[in-house]
């Protein structure tokens, strides 16, 4: 699959098939996602594989779309607000890489914001040294939603002298 095809085809997946993804497969996707840009090669991401008990205790209303794999993606906070921001941006790039890799293999990701809740930090045992950037479901889509219209980029550009 071409890069542009993966970018254009990537969607937020709401429901997954029960088909498992072999751990060696998704681990290789995570490894490739580490090629994300990150300032000073800090590689600020860490991954928690969310097991059944933790998943139940997170109480996500849609159960992560019944994804066969649930991952919490952490971002190291850093020693300053600037470093924290840089790290979160790097982790966002890591997540986009993972999204595109999954898309290229016929899989997809369900992004959630549940990780920003204190309850999630407690369930997953995340220290104050990390932000939970996202908790994602990963699997093969039950259905791929149609693309939503995007604002033409020309409407989002301004120039300064």
C-alpha cells in the first residue's frame, strides 16, 4: 500500500471483528512506529498492554470497540513544560505511524481519550512521570466508515510578511 493510500484510508474504527492479531505482528508494528520523529531521540513513548481485568476496570462504555488488543500509550512528562509538549507531539507521531501501519495491513485503531481520566491512571498504575497520551483498541475493522469531508488546506493557511 502506498503512503498516500494509507493516509487517505485511515479511519477511526468504532467496532472490530473478533479475529485476533498475532502478538508478533502487532509488536512488529509497534517497533516500526518508533521511527516517529522525536526531539533529541528521547523516544518518550512507553506501552502498556491492557489485559482483561484492567480493561474491565477501565469501564470504557464501548469496550474499545471489542478490539482484540488494547494498548495504553504513555508519554514521558519531561523536566519542563516544553519537554512535556515535545514528548506528547512525538508520541502523537508514534501513534499516527501505528495507525498508518495498521491501515496498510488491513487493521485499524480506535482512539479514546479515557486515558486522561485519573481513574485510568490508577487502574493502569501509571506514575506521575508519564501522561497517558491515548488508550487505543487495535484490530481488524468490522466496518470502515466513509471518509468525512476535510476543510481545504488553503482555508487554513495564512501568510505573514
